[in-house]
C-alpha cells in the first residue's frame, strides 16, 4: 500500500513537472516577442533618506504585460530570460527606457534623482555594455551620475575579474554601482574588498526578520557596521513598517526602500508619490 501511494505521488509529481515545464516553454516562447510587441513597461520605486526624509533615488523594475496571463512578475520571467539570451534584449530595452524616463523628468526641471537599473551576469559579460550605456546617456543628454547599476553576488561568483573590470569602467564613466540582495548569496567579504561598489543593498529577508529574530538582528547590525566602515551607502530593501524604519535609523542604516514608503509605481506617478512620501514623513 505504501508503495502504490508512493507511485501515485510520483505520478502527480511528474504531471506537475510536465505542466510547469510546458509552462516554462510557453513563457519562453512568448517572452521572445515581448520587446517587439511592446509588452514591457517600467515601474519605479523610491529610495528614501531616513534622516532628511527625502527621496534620494529610484529603482527601475521591469514588468511584462502578457496578452492573456496579465502581468507577470520578474521573479517568474527574469530567470527564464537569463537561461536563454533573451535577458540581453530585455535589459537593453530597460536601459534605454529608464534613461529616457530620466531625460523626460530632467527636461521638466524635476530634481535629479539617480535611477538604478538591475543587471544580470549576461549583461556584464556582453562586450559592449559600458559603451552602450555611455551612448544612451549621450543620446538622451543624461549625466552619468544620474544612473546607477545594481548587481547581485551571483554575478561574480564565477566571473570576478570580468565583473571587476566592468564595474570599474562604469565608475570611470561616472555611473555608480550597487550590490543588490546582500546577505543572500555567498556574502562575500572579499567581494566587498575587491569590487568598486558605492552602495550596499541589504536583502529584504534581513529587514523583515531583524525585529523578530535576534540572530537576524545581529547580522543586520554587522552588515550595516561593515558597510559604514567601508564608506558605502547602505540601503535596506523591503522596509514595510515604521518599526523597521526606526530600527534602521537607530542602527546607522540611513536609506530605506520598501512598501512602507511606496510600492514601485509607473513613471507618470513618480513625482506625485515622492511628494506624498515626503509630506507623510515630515508630519
Ligand atoms: P530586486 O532588484 O532586489 O528588487 C526588489 C524587489 O522587491 C522588487 O520586486 C520590488 O517590487 C520588491 N519590493 C520592494 N519593496 C518591497 C517590500 O516592502 N516588501 C516586499 N515583499 N517586496 C518589496 P520585483 O519588481 O518583482 O523584482 C524582482 C527581482 O527581479 C528584482 O529584485 C531583480 O533582481 C529582478 N529584476 C527586476 N527588474 C529587472 C530588470 O529590469 N532586469 C533584470 N536583469 N532583473 C530585474
Ligand atoms: Mg535591485
Ligand atoms: Mg534586492
Ligand atoms: Mg532580487
């Protein structure tokens, strides 16, 4: 009896696998046309200076509006795109459109807020990344310091030298660099020493457990201390409550990003959202 139950379970498991594999291929096929068919869009999430209570930057996050499935989250399709070469086309689209939005805001006389884009390892290893970004900045007349790139530790696990060279070249162009999701990968004191990074983003899993779990709290404190000692800007991701914000302020982490301030919003809403955040925090 145990055996037959085991078998039927494995049949169920195989069916589930087959369904998700089929799903995977369908998504991969559709993703191929997402750029041409204008199905991608960008949303922007503010980063807030907890001391001045001002918005000090924005992160661009891609969205894919699928004709029948509706909005797909990047958590679902970025890994698929990374597995093929589609990520290059998608991220080039993101680079152009994030810079175009920045140019549009600047042309309306809005205070320049650096916009960060997320890069995958394939972007880093693509030979003309730095030249491509420099050309876009030139084309849209956007200053390089108005752009930041975010990379994750998984980027340089295998390609440390290459990543180091690319980040250095970006810095030379005037583009700043941030280490995303810090604490989740192989974290990686040697990366911090070797890579030209101006900003450290503490993964949201720390932000969300530090008030409940004293080990998480101590680790977050240690990360903040380390980032400060290295004179990096430290951003806590995934701030959802006032208590988390207050903890960060009290422990030397001075920039926060998360639903407590605002979810990512479409470009036309960004400046209204900024105004609302700053009013609320000033009160
Ligand atoms: P990430 O770069 O670490 O971005 C932060 C993610 O956390 C975003 O998810 C954001 O919507 C979400 N988030 C922000 N505040 C909160 C909060 O308070 N609570 C919670 N639970 N979540 C919060 P999103 O937009 O779904 O993106 C997921 C990941 O997909 C990103 O993580 C990034 O690694 C990747 N990604 C997004 N856009 C791009 C892109 O244009 N290119 C590449 N290569 N990767 C991207
Ligand atoms: Mg990011
Ligand atoms: Mg992150
Ligand atoms: Mg992430």
